[in-house]
C-alpha cells in the first residue's frame, strides 16, 4: 500500500497543504512549511513515505528538473550582458571569497585538498529556488537587495557549469578509469576515459546543446506550432527538457543541469512567454515537492552519529556565507537594511550543491561519510534560512530601516518591461518601430507564429502566444507593466484582453486599437480612455502619447511623427519593386528599418540642440 504511487502522491499533497497552510497562518514562509512537511512524513520520522529515502529523492530530482528549466528560461543572454558589471562584480566576489574561506575551513577539519576544494565549491552556491521564491513572496524583486540577490544567483547558476566540468580533473586517474554507476544504475558514457577527455566531452556537450537549440530545437517548435494543436507545443517542450537532461546524464552530468541549459537555449526564442505561462501552474507545485524532498532528506541517523562535526560545519558555513555577503553589500554600497536582506536570504547552501556533491562522489573524490555529512549540512542550511529571515524581518529590520526600491533615472529609458505591445501586424509594427527609434523597448506578443518568425528575422524581439490568456500576459510582466498597448485586429479578443487587465491589474494604463466607431463604443463603455481608430497617423499618435507619458517633449515628437511618415513613405517606394518574401527582400527591409531608426535618432538629437 505504502509503495503505491497514488498513495505517495496523496501523502505529499496532504502534507504540503496542511503544513504550508499552518505556516502561512503563523506568518511564516511557505518554504519552511514545505520543509517541515518533508521532515515529518519522511523516512527518518514518521516514515510514511520514502523507503530509505529513494522514492522521495526521485520526486525531488523531477522537481529540480522542471524548476531549473523555468529558471533557465528567464535568463536571456542580452539581459546578462546588460547586468554584466553587477553579475560579475557581486557574483564573482561572493563565489571566490566564499570558496577561499571555506577551503581553509575544510582543511582545518583535516579534509584532503581536493575534497576541501569540492566542498568549498558547493558551499559557495546559494539556493536559487528558495531565494527567488522568498523574494517574490515578500515583494522584494524591485528592491536593491532583490536586484543584488538575482545578480549573484545568476552568476552562481552560470559558474556551476564550470565547477561540474572541473570535477573529472580533480578525480584520481585510478578512480576515473573505474566505471562508476550513477544513481539510476546506468553506466556513464565517459566512464573509463582519461580525465582530460571527460572534461572536453562535458564542454562539447554544452556547446552541442547551444548549437542544437538554435538550428534544431527552435525550428522544430515552429513546425509544432504550425500544426495548430496547442498541446503539442507543451509536449515538445517536455520532450526537449527530458531529452537534453538524458543526454547530460549520459555523459555523467546532472539531468537538472541539462534542464537548466535547455531553458537558456529557449530563453531567446519567440516561445519563451508561452512556455512560461503554460508551465507556471506547475512551477510552485514542483518547487514545493522539491522542498519537501529536501526536508525528507535530513538524515537524523547521520546527525546522531556525528552531531558535533555537523553542528560545527553548519555554523561555520552560515557564518562564512553571511560574512562574505555582508562585505559584498558594503563593497557595492548597499544600505544597511538592504544589505541585511541580501545577507540572510543567501546564507544557505543551494540545490546545485546536491548535484555537485553527488557527481564528486561518483568520481570517487568524496567518501560516503563525507557525502552524507555535507548533504545533511546542505539540507539544514536550507531549512534554517527561512527562520533566520524571519528573525531579520521581525526583530532586526524594524530597528534598522525600511526597504528601498531600485531608483532608475528617467532619461535612461532602459528595458524594464514597462510597456507590453500585443499584436505586431501593420498597426502594431508601426507603433513598435516608432517606440524603438526612441530607445523605448517593449515586450511584444503575437499569436501568429509565422509572423513572429518573420519579424524576428527583421531584428524585432517578438514572442509567440495568445494574449487573451492571462497567464501569458503575467509571464510577459503585466504585473510590473505601466502600459499595455492592444494593437490586434480582432475586436472581440481586444475587448477580452482589456476586461481581464482592467479587472486584475487596474494600475496598467490601457491603450487600445479600434477598427471603427462601433468597436470604440465597447471600449468607452468599459471605461478605457485611450482609444485609437486604425490608420498610420493614429498608430503614430498612440506611440507619441506613450513617449510623452515617459518624459519626451510634445513639440519634438510632433516633428518626429512627420519625419517618420516621410521616411516610411520613401522606404515603401524603394521596396515596392522588390520580390516579397525572399531572403533578399528581408535583408533590404531590415536595412531600411535600421536606416529609418538612425535617421529619426539623428533628427531627434538635432531637434534637442536647436
């Protein structure tokens, strides 16, 4: 009975509902509720589930795979480049100094140098799952500490790839030559190869995934979307995730790492927000199952056998991480309250440590006892973090200060997802091009996969999806958006989108397209003030109104609208004789767009100087 999959599912869900509900009623973090549920129902307390902890850890692995795919999906290379100074600065200092101090800690416990190095790598990592979940629950994403935490976590998620890739170099030649079964009972493809070849194969497998993503995976998704069956897109996404995970596991790496890379591969695709919105309902549940698994993995037998060693390492690890994080905050001039939030939120050891430690064990670097102790320490730090956070929130922060939101100068106009543009046909593309010519970036959504593919070839950042689904808008950032421009040519869909946004996100200012006066009547009755009946001038008027609202001068924009129309008419005449749809036409049209944007920028600079 207890071995039944249905029984395990019932116990997991019941434990989560009961413990998380109690935790939230007491004002505690939901993460703590999940961890307590895992401890209570796990193999080392009530023993309701988890024959020697095996089944619960399989569920944990599945949860981590889905979770890291979604995390990878949120990481865009362009955003990484824009944040490079903060990511490399804060993240680089945090990881390197933490590793240095931890190395001295473990050598003082008489660990071998290579063992101490692996353990210091694990300690340097924090829990992306716990930190991001906590930050979102507390509404800290737009604070200084939230931005700093995200930068550090992003650096850790990248650097762990190199950490895992270095494990074979640390393994002894004898150990590397002995085939080692992984936790699923399969022999790794690279077993028996020299260390250098193992490391090279791991690096090449990462490169292969990146190249395959661009030239195989995304084109395949476009074919799936063109079938018109929406469920196939989700099935294809899971096939990609599990396929990449399987490949990574087969070369000796974690399937979770493969899922993370799969998400990064798709992060720049037009299907990003559609995948996020579809998988979002599963995200929190998967995270919850992961936290339950962590709680259930706390091995009280190991704690009873080595209580002083575990307590000493646990206290030292949290102290070292907190000290380094606090010093990083001071170095980058965070206010004291923001620095404390950063310090206490990231002071645990993260889920990637499970991956790193297990791989080191398979490579015969760590012994069984060393692995067991560090797994317990990792789980305990994750369990203690929410408690430390509560102490900070209720006892320390009230005496220190209040949360400080990130301030951005008005004249930077950086991409902060303030504007969402739905529909990128003739009407919407005019709006998008005019906004882009003034360095106002928008999150663009369109339901026509062929048009999305075409527009991406022209250099626009457009995402595929049905914007009448609130989940898609939420994935695109509607909660943080200031404006939503509805430029689709379907009046019924536009009205549905407007109703949903006005009801759930009344702070978002709606600016909608109407085909005729009868469509306008519906929007007026809905209480929408910004209504634009379609043609070239009105779409430019809408774009000008958006720019006025974000700080541009009206008189300057009036001249810019005239210039835009002039350049657009000239461009149409030049392209009129070109064959439509072939690669040459796309290249010429893209050059026309670039020239138009450059001319408008030059006109804008000249107008400001006059």
